[in-house]
């Protein structure tokens, strides 16, 4: 594992584009705004727009790093002992002179996946083999109560966290280990990596969580206090015992605190490389993770859906992860880190998007807030407009809701490209005809031909408007200001397109269709509802 065995990769140069002032975008939105198909529904679109030609990687040695394989892969099934006398079933992959004879010497180790998805063991093994061939031990483990591991599955519970801690230390103590261990994983494995890091096993040096979570309650189970229909399907398939348990904890309490990273970020003291997808349902949590500890977290956000980036558009390749492990585990000073703490792919709408960009922080330092008002005429603009009210009715049937169960507000066709780069929020001044209510705020990119692409979304239960730890009563007919957090994105709307906001009480399957029936009245125009966006400079070539 000495640096003498590694060929340093040389990246191809990539052009950099100049940035124009964000003021030009704001000026473009001061024009008179018309209604986008007034109060008409926006069609649901595929979550990911059509991909353009293959994306060039950032001009950064980290993303072009690789070195040739040196070893074969020796596979061994092991029962890793735990402190309570139980064990978890794992598969250990070791560098070998042949596929049956381990190589002499000691190697750094990677817990490649600690997960409840035993059915994916072979796929995980194929990914782990890349690192094993380059001089790493790798371990893939089935969490307690999953696969062949005995016990009861409690996803991310305190017992599972202790087990993961023990697995890290077992791998560090292996005779073929240098004692320097990392952990990575996707989805379940990504959250496991974050949780084990805040529990601080002494031999854990760095992690690579992919599609991980910040708050198990809000990111996954109760979006804005509303139960997720999508996660209920996951529970039935993976952890049916949690169906009743999660329903018994509708508010944020110690049960969720014990399973989340959010309250323990001061304990994340090791280098963390977060791999985020702008089309992934957990992108909000990954960005919050970075913003909680920007000094020792590096964030890479690509045009990816949930899962490993491999095989998706603009995949960065495993060589980048190898550079991370070579730097922190093999302690190779020639192995590069990302040039900046944030690397983000500006996702394309149809015919738009400017690919990979690197920033010193997220949102970008020169990003600005743009406030648009929900107009009484259905417009979305900076104009104050006359005060008014827009209404829709919540019905229990049919599902999904029809056009009269939502409101739509839109800008006029954009005169210049508009780049969203960060979180958004919708402050909805609203009254409900029931003793509670749901709000879903969804942003769309509407093309000149009328087709719409979903950009991002947020949800809030009215009784959770102040906190998730207790209920705030809702009086029917009373007006409340509800701040709906909209998940972050990095998205370019081209000139000629419209930005559209849909307001409703349903967004199945992201949230349950369980809003109380009744009339919802949204205040518009002067002293009415507003949309708050984080916008970034448009490259000069994209401004008309």
C-alpha cells in the first residue's frame, strides 16, 4: 500500500465559465406576471428530466484519481461477535495472492455496508471487490435480525448502533488489519455510517455515507409531521414490526432522537464525504448534515436518484472514493481530497443545466434570496397585488386529488435563466375548515409546450407548525402562517419556462392521503402568502 505502487492520475482540463450577476435574474422577474393555466392542475412528471449527453467530471484531480488493481479477492463468511454474546453474519473480503490465499501483510479496512438488505449481499460484494483489489479489507454485514443474523431488527436503534460499533472494532483488531477503518454505505448503510461515526469507535477514521439521513423522524417517517405512505411500504417489506411502533410515536421524542444524527452532530469529528442525489428523497438530510459540520464534511451532490451513483448519469466513479480512503486510511499524502467542500451538479431541465460546479460552501456564497408573492389572479411574482383568497376543498375520495383540490401559481415566461441553489420555503397564510390540515408545496418547471417537470417539494401538518415535539391546536376558520420547508435543489429553469408552485393537501405517496376533509382558504396578494427561493448567478452564456 505504499505510494510507490500507485500511479497518480492526471485529469483532463475543463473550461470554467464566468458568472453573471444575480441582479439580472431579479430584474427579469419584475415584469408583469400572468397566470399559468389559471388554477389548473400541473401534471405530475417523471422525477428526473431527460439526461443530456454524458457529463464531464469536475476539473479536479480527486475525480480522475485511480490506480490499477494489485490483488485477487479472497472471500470468507464470518460471525462477528458482539458485546452481549450474540453475533452478526458478515462476509469478509481480503486482498489475496490468489482467490483462495490471502496476501501477506496488514491492510486498512472498510465496513462497506452495514445494512438490513441481505438480498443485496452479492451486489455489495462486487462493489467491495474494487477496493479489495487495491489493498483494503472489506466487510459486508447483515444487521441484527436481518438475513442470517439472529435477533430482532430495530432499524438504527441503540442496539444496532452498538453492534455496528463492535463490528468496526472487530475489523480493526483483525490480524490482517492496520487498525485504520472506514465505513461507507448507501441508504440504510449510509445512515448506519453516520450513526456509527457519532458513536465514535476509536479506530474509525473516516466515512462515506451515501443517501444518508439527518433526522429519521422528519426526513423519512413523518414529513412535516405527516406519515409517509412510501415509508409504510418499506416497513411492510423490511421491518414489519415497526409499523405499530412508529405509529405509537407521532411526535418527535427520545425514540426518534436515539435513531437520528441531528442531535449529536457535535460528535461527528472524523472526515465525512457525503454523496447526495438531487433526485433522492433524502437530499434534505444530506444537505443539513453538511451545514451542521461544514469544516469536516465534504458534500458531492449529483443528478442521481436513490441508490449508488454507478450506472446513473454523471457518475463520478469509484476512483473518487478510493482517493478518499487512500488519503485517510492508507495515509497517502499524494491521494487528493476534493478541491472544495461542495461539488454540485446543476441539474438539467429539458435542454438546460450546466453540469458540475464547485463551491466553497452551500448554498453558494453569492446566492441570494428571492421572494415571490402568490397573487390573487394566480400569478407568482414580486408584485404585491390586490388582497384576496383562493380556496380548494379536501375530499377523502378520489385518490389522488383532482384539479379542484389544489391551487397553482406561476410566473410569466422567464426572460432569463433562473438557477435555484439551496432550500426554499412557502409561507402560506391559510385557514382550514377542520381542526387540523395538511399543506404540500411543490415546485415545477413548466416548459413552453405545457409539460411540467417536478423540481422539489415540502410538506407540513398544521398542528406541527411550531414544533414536532407537541401539537399546536388548529381552530377552524382561523388564519395561520404556516412555513412549509421546501427541500433543497440545484436546478436551472431556462428562459421561456415558467416556475410553478402547486399548493394542496395531498402529495401521495410522499405523504399519506389523510388530511381532514374541509375547505382550505389561502390568502393571496397584499399581506398574503409568499414563496422564498435561494437563487444563484446564471452563467453569462445562459442569459439572453
